[in-house]
C-alpha cells in the first residue's frame, strides 16, 4: 500500500469535511429537537353504553381522540415558533386491567402528562401511579374534586356541580323557581340529581316534586310506541304540584327525550335533555368558535362533541403550559398549569385557568338547546370576590379536597 504524502492527505481530509459536517450537524439538531419535544399520552376506556332513546346520532367511535389530535396539530403549529415539539401517544383499552397496563407502559416510556378518557373508578385507580399527571376529560363526578381528589389529577371536564349550577343560575335569572325533578335509575342519573338538588338550594330554587322515572323505554320501537310513551309521560306528570320547569336527570340519554311535548301541563324541559348545560355544543359559534368548529369538521368529518372539546382543551393546556414556561419538562409544565400565571383561551369568551384547591378548570358553561345557544353561565349579576367563574361548582370555602 502506497502512503500519501502529508500535504495530499491534508487536502483530502479538508475535502471530506463538508461531507461529514452536515451529518454531524443533523444528528446534533435531531438530538436537540428530541430534547425539546414533549410527549403527551392519550388513554381511553369506553365502557358499554346503554341503548340510547334514538339511533339518529350514535356516539362516534373516535370521540375524544379526534379532539386530542386537533389539539396536537395546534400545539405543533405553535411549537414551530418556539422551538418546541409535541407528540401524541394513543392507547385505547378494552378493559380496566388493560388501561392500567397501558398507563404503566406510557410512564415507562417517559410520558408523564396523560389525557384520561376514563370512568371515575378507574381514574382514581390509575391516579395512584407514581409520576403520572392525568388530565380528566370524561368523569364529571363531584367526589373527584372533593373527598376523592388527587394531586395528580387536573379536571378539564366541568363537574356535575358546575353544570347544574350553570342551569340553576339561568332559571333563577328567569325566575322559574319551582322545579319538577325527574330522575333515572342509573348511577350517573342519581349523581346528577344530587347535584341539581344542591344547586337549587344554592340559588334559591325549590324542587316541588322529586320523582323517579321507571318506565321501560324500549316500547317506543313498537308500531304504537309513541302512543305508549305519550300516555306514560302524561301519567308521570299528572297531578304534580305547580312547577315552572321539568328538570331531567338521564345522563345516558335513554328516556329523557320522551318527556318533552308530552307532559300534562305545558312546561319546558331542561337538564340532561332539552336545555342542556354543557362544556361544548356543535351549535356554538360565538367568540371565534366557528373557526374551531370548521377545522374540527374538516379533520374528523363530523361535529365536535363535548368530549372532543375537552380533549382539545387538554392538549392545548399542555401546549400553552410548555410555551409559557419555556420548557418541555413534564414536571415544570404541570407546575405551570397549576400556577396563577396560567391562562387558556377556549372560544367561550373568558380566559380559563385551573383552581388551586381541586385542579378543576374554571370555565363558562354553555346552555344549549338542540339548535340554539340559549345562554352562557355564569349569568350577569352573580359576583365573586376572585372570579365569577367560581360561582359554578365547588368554591374554595366549600371544598373537601385535602390533596397537597
């Protein structure tokens, strides 16, 4: 082998440097990008649902996760200007044990911030996993914001107390103070009714009749089903004390739609059917919401549901926390989310933030009819020493949360 002269070897080395340098620079840039990237988990368990009263609008199979994907898109767009990256790891479980294993897998992979589409019982179980920060988008249970609260939980979805307070405020403003409360048999129905009773007392309303609904809804699918249900609704409301509004507690939408236009006396229906307090509605178009509605429909091919919006808010909260804290460290982002400096725009006319005492996202609640936005709570005139948004749900002096 013939050795090259030193001068020629130096020239050859210099000629090769431009070829090597870009490769090293790319590797360094890739390493920096990975260091500045924040992975976010999405974990869902959708338990079987009761058969709804109508098959007109079956729940979308991709409900929730589509909102998270749009939120990721928005985070990535912002991240291009801040030098931050965001990724979404989706896990969809078919059983509680599978959901717990999936969460442990996410944590083992270094993912600490997880959007949780889980029922309350399972959410409490997984909240005990060390290192996890869970953003609850599906469980409205008031206990999760009170005696069963956990430091690892942040709640995007309004609690049942927030929803029923929003409705009660509106009824108080309208001076429709006498309520007939119709309650279904499912656990969620009972909890919604309990929240409505507290809200009525809180805002000076009176429940003149508190009555369980026991009629089997399947009869409406017979040829004369509408006649049977009309007769049952008339019997259910006949002879009741004078009331202004029929408030329904039917979270699974099994029978509540059967009551409108069929009561003995002409009365409006509200609660889980009729005039519904909700985090989001496809008919909401104010404060720039039309832009979000259109972008979601272009992506998913359907309207944005309340669960979709909660998932979108969860991703945007993480993205905003990362940008404002100038960090992609999960612990620093989670700390910023809980700080007094955090604010989030949610297309509802107010800046959203997390309550220090229970981790609940304070936010306006829409009061929506099927094809109209009727009102937004808190209603004008309901004042608070810190934020009018804290007139909805459990306020600091009332909280039973002792999570440190």
